[in-house]
C-alpha cells in the first residue's frame, strides 16, 4: 500500500517505494534506513562527505521531503533546501523591499557540481548531490579534512555555513540540530505505515568549531535582551519588539493593544494558542506595534525560526477572539498562510517554536497535550453568534504530530494499538506525511488549487462509507450552508491529537460522538488512524436524570460572584446540545472559573483590572473540531 504515495515525498518515491513495492498490502511495515540508501551514499562518496551527516542535514532542513519541487517561503528547494538567493532578492526588489543578507546556496551548489539551477531545483537526486558538493567545498575552503568516513563533528562549521541561514544564532541552532540528529538518529513514519530511519552514531567533540560561532551568537543575543524583558529560554534567538500599551482616544476605554495583568498569579495561564500570521513578517511586526490593532506574545519567522516577543506573559494579549481564552493563554503567531502550509511552516520555525513552548509549559505549569496546546481553530466562540467568525488557523497543513515530537511529548504516548471498543477514549493519529484528505479552494474561486498537500486530520462522515455525507457544524453554518471540503471549513475534521469517545465500530470504520452526533471516520485495523487512550482517561455524560447538557465557550462565574451587578457577564450556552447517552473526552477537569475585568486604560482605575473568581465548576471537553466547556453540575464524570 506504500506505492501510491506521491513524488512530493522525495524519499517515499526515491527510497521507500523500491523497498515497499515488495511488501504485500496489509503486511508488516516497510523499513528503510535512509543514510545507508544509495541516494545518500553515492552522493556522499562522490564528494567525500559522511553519508550520515548528509542525511542529517536533509532531515534537519526538510525531514527528507522534496515537496514536489515547490520552494519554501524563503525559496529553498528540494530535500537539501537549497536557497535561490538571486530569485529571493529579485522578489524583494519587485516588491520595493530592501535587499537582505541571503545565502545563495543554490548558486553555490551549481558551481560545486556543474549542474544547472533548474536540475538542482527539480531533481531530488541532483539536489542531494548539490548539498554534498556544497558541504565538501565549504569544508575544503576552511582548510579542513573531508572524507566519507570522517567524524561528522569536524564538519560543524561547514554545516552552519551552508544552512542558508544568516544570523549566528540560527546557524548555531541548525548545526547543533544536525549534530544531534547524527548522534540520536532520526525516524519518520509515513501515513501508509512505512518507516524511514537513520541510526544513531557516536560523535566527537564539536567545541573547537562551535565556540567562535557561539560567542558571536551570544553577543547578538545581548543586544536583543538589552531592549526588553524577554521571557524565553537561554540561548534562543529572541528580540524584544514591544506591543504598545497606550491610549489613542479621549476616553479611558480608547486604548490598545493589550491589558496589564498579574499572571500567572491571577488569572492563571492554562493554554498556549498556535496561530499563523496570514501576513508577511515585516507587515506583521508593524501591525503588532499599532495600538489600534490586536496583540500576541510572540511572533516566529518562517525562514529561520527567529522570534520576536511583544507582550510579557504576565499581561493579557488580544489574540484568541475569546476573552476567557485571552486571559488564560499565551499566543504564538507563526509567519505563514494557512491555505499554503508547508512552504511557510518550516523546520527551523517548528523547532524554535517547540523550544519556546517547552520552556513556557514548564515555567507556567501548562499541560503538554492537545487540550491545552491548541490551534486558533480550536478556540470556541464566546457565544453562538460569534462561532461563524472564529478563525481557522493554523489550518489543516500544520503538522501537530511532528510538533509534539519536538515538544518531547509524542502524541502516541499513552495509547494502545489494541482493537477499539465502544466507550474507549480514542486519540486521532493519522500521521502527516502521506495523509491525503480532501481539501479544496486554497485559492479563492479555485476549487482544485490545494494540490497534493499532506494533512493533519481524518475526514468525518455521517455514514461509514467513502462517499458518506460530510458532517456539518451547525454553529459554523448557521444559515443552513452544507459542509464542504474547503480549506477553511472545519466541520468534518478530527485533528491529530484530539480525543473523542468511541460510539461504534464497524469493520475499518470507527464512530465517535462529535458535536452531538454519531459520526464516522476511516480507521483501518492494519494501519489505524486513531488509537485507544490508556490510563486514567475521563469522559463526560449527562448527569443522572438529565436528558441533555449544554456547552459553553467560556467558564464565567455565577452572578453572585460579582461585587458590582453591572459587571455580571452572561453565561450563554452555545448552539450545540448534547443528548444523554453520548460521551465526550475530558481535557481538563478543573479549568479556572473567572472573569478578568479590564475595561479601562491603566491599572490605577478603581475597581478595574481585577480577576473575579466564581465557585461554579466547569470541565473542558473535546466537543468537535473546537474545545468547549460544560458545567460540572450538568454532567457525570466516568473513567473511560
């Protein structure tokens, strides 16, 4: 079953297919040792480069993928991500943008091999040879020894130089990542069950070559840190570009673009929200510095993962479209466009984002799971009228499974491959590379414009059949529109890492409770797209004697908790009602019940910038594509 995968996954087409083709459908997984395959060993031998190092550079750049010759946002091509610097500068000139420091690794590879730029862009094998030749030429220029059997550690400086990255810190991070990949090994499991891997190897010391680059990176970081209260792990490439907290009108309510607070003491920080910018880096930085616009805590640049911090986590940024989630979350904006996905969601950006989130979750005691590290597309509307306007980024092309691997909390941890039973909590795990689900209209008015992109979800249908009707989200489509496969329509998608309760099993199809309905997804026994959660999973059902229970988009206090009756916030149920007999996976048994009142500029305003806490209890559940909250009094909790 592995032979149908597209050329877009270079190693699936060029490496895995020969091995998988001999594997009968439904048999054991095919395994390919990437760094011992001829595509790398021949290129490495031709230019006296260690094959393991070459494979590690490719993995750290693109995770061994070619993307069908489509360039990244920084115009990097192929499995080695060779950057067309000349084209990048031409594009900036056409857009009337100033030239930047760009390493033209594509031109360097062309010079080193004699291959045309076109072949390096479009032929994966040539691209890998270009990467090998460029590494070897850089190593020789530094007066260092080459050799296919040489210690990869002695290539640290060459790896940093040919990374295509321009700052000392990003080059250092990349070279460190490559050496870690060589030392630890790497693996990639494809959606068809085949597995690509490279073995771990012993490395010598990198310190001689690493030290001067680390000193330069440290000096650059000092410049960044001198300009603001950066909250990030030591050694991460972060600068301070503050979002303004200032008035822009005559009234105390005319201010922007965030609120001062005393987090995590009050309110508590419970969530990380992953966004994409839907805009380019320079423009996004201008927006966040506009007091009349909104704000978020961190921005991440696509080409190198560089981070800008705008709001300290103590304060409340305006990013989620849900005031309750704003008060309890930290927002990360990733440069990119959700309908395009992979060209923008680069490996350096995934890595630095995960490094930052690991730090934030430890510091603020945020659970590392898909109930607390959520996409903007999972944030619920505060009430029913607001549901259709909620955002859908980072969208179907963000690789949640890889991201959680980088967070060192793999999404398959705590799951079992055993056959599913009714009542199990099941976690969606379709794999990303090779997971082709129907997505359309990535360009307005062009239904077939999405191409052959990998996706992070399984498609949900009303019947257990490939042609079954798509599940519709009545909150999203309040005017009676049908569900669709359009890129922005989240109605019929269960995303990687989210959890639901099994309602039925029929052959290779599994039914779950979702938005008050029983819905189906394809879950073949030999290559499951979901697994049972083991351990202490909890589920919510209607409380004894109740025929249904309502759901909410926020956990606001009961009216009696407010000192001033004018402050009372409505507790408005969403359009969905959950009948008795249905069960929903619990993601948090005790989210805070509170309302952070911040209506005016300055914390000196009497009776403002206060956190009003209630006694009513809520539970966070996985309702559909988005999370939701239910009152504890309306439900019973059970072990799955």
